[in-house]
C-alpha cells in the first residue's frame, strides 16, 4: 500500500472529525481508525505509535476539562455541579476568573470540544502507525526531499526510543534488577541515550555516503518562480482549508484550496529540478490506494455535507442540556472508512 494513501485516508477522517461535535460520531470515528490500525498495521516499531497518540488525546481531553473547572467557561448554565472558592483578580484581568460555579453545561461543552481535538490526534496517530516512514520519504517529490528526511527522522525517533526502553527494561527484569521508579529510570536512561547517539552517527554517515544535500545548478529565474509558486500555493492551501473548516468561508474555501494546491504542485515540480535523485522501485499508486484514499475522502465529503444540511444533528446543543442522538446516514458515512480493513492485507515488518 502506498504510504500517501494512508495519510490521505487519515487526514480525511480528521477533516470529518472537525466537522462535527457529536460525541457519538466522534467515538465512531475513533473506533473506525482503531479497527483499521489493528487489522492493517505491521509489527515495526513505528506501528506502535497509535496507542501513544490515543493517550495524548486522552490527556488533551482531561486538560480541557480541568481548564473549564478551574478557569470557568463562557457557556451559561443552570445546572450547578459544584462551587469552588473564587479568587479575586485585579481589574485588568476582567473576563478571567479562578474558581466559582461549575455547571454541567460548561463541562459537556468542554467534553465535546476536547473529544474533537482528541479524535484529530488519534487520526494522525493512525497515519503514523500505518504508513511506513521510509517508503513515505521515497515517495516525496524531489523538492521536499531534504525536508522529508528531517520529518521522517523526527517521526521515527520516538518509536525507536520506546523500543529501546522496553528492551532494556525487559533485560533488567530477567537479571532481577529494578526496572521502575527513579533508580530504574536513571539506570535505563544512560544506555538509551548512548543507543540514540550511536544511531544518529550511523544515520549521518549513511546520509553523507548517499550524497545528501547535493543540488543541481538552476537559473535564478526558475528559482524565483519556484519560490513564488510554492509560497503562494501554501498560502492558498491555508486560506482554503480555513474556509472549509469555518461556516463563513464555505463559498470561497474550495476554489482557493484547489488553486493553492495547483500552484504548490507546480512549484514542487519546478523545485524538483534542483534535486539529483533517482528512485529504486518506486511504490505504485494502484487501485487499492485509490480505494483507500477515496474512502477517507468520501467520509470527509459526506460529513461536510451533513454539517450543512443538518447542523443540529452534528452539533448537539448544551443549552438547554440534551442527550446527543446518533444520526443514521452520517454514521453510515463514517463506516465507509472501514473499507481499508477489507481490501488491504496485513503488512509485514
């Protein structure tokens, strides 16, 4: 499977999560990503990152709720759960409070908002667990090669670090030595740091042997055109994405996004002339890649359409406080994201 297809599938599910605040739909999106990751991921170290992103999402959700309890919320509410001692603040801090009443409406609103952010993080974790970083680097355009190397090295650092810690702790347990607490952490930390430094030196030597950083001579006119197209395209992508994610920019969001993508692709194609690279056995973008990326895009498009046609179902209100309901056809649209689990075989490490 082409790694770019996994990233398109995961980011599309993230776009779908950004279009709804319904906790039932968000939980369904998390369940879809979890099932696909469980079926399709390999046993490589980087494939274990899904659980780390899930824990990060849970931490973000708890922090969001804690901020609401301590700092309050602008959401009005009539169901008071508890009243904390309020700390008086100076006049220049108007609009901010510490303590006071904690209402059920404010907590539910924070729960919906935090769950949406957690779902976005989990979707990114699914992409990290499914897409092979080395193959993703090989598939990048020549203009992004150096940036891609830095990103791939950063993405693979944490999984290798976790694998080293687990290996060393298992070895200490077999020898009857402590592997937890402050003492165990200190005795495990030094070998982990030493292994990371050795891996960095080996990586630097491998990159130097492969001619990393070399570039071809390109006329100044082409360089200026490339920089203008790339910068303008990225600005257009940012503006178009913002328009799609907000209700006010629905009219201009898609045209600006498409124009930005076109300009950025043209800039990347011109910029690729500076990179003297060849690809050995490039990954083909086959029918399965189209189906995987298309299933994610279908989920994003249908959830976006549902947010326009039936916003109340996708954004349940908290004032007055009502129980969320599961809209049927948006839920069925989310289930389209399960298609990769049916057509993609389990990858080997």
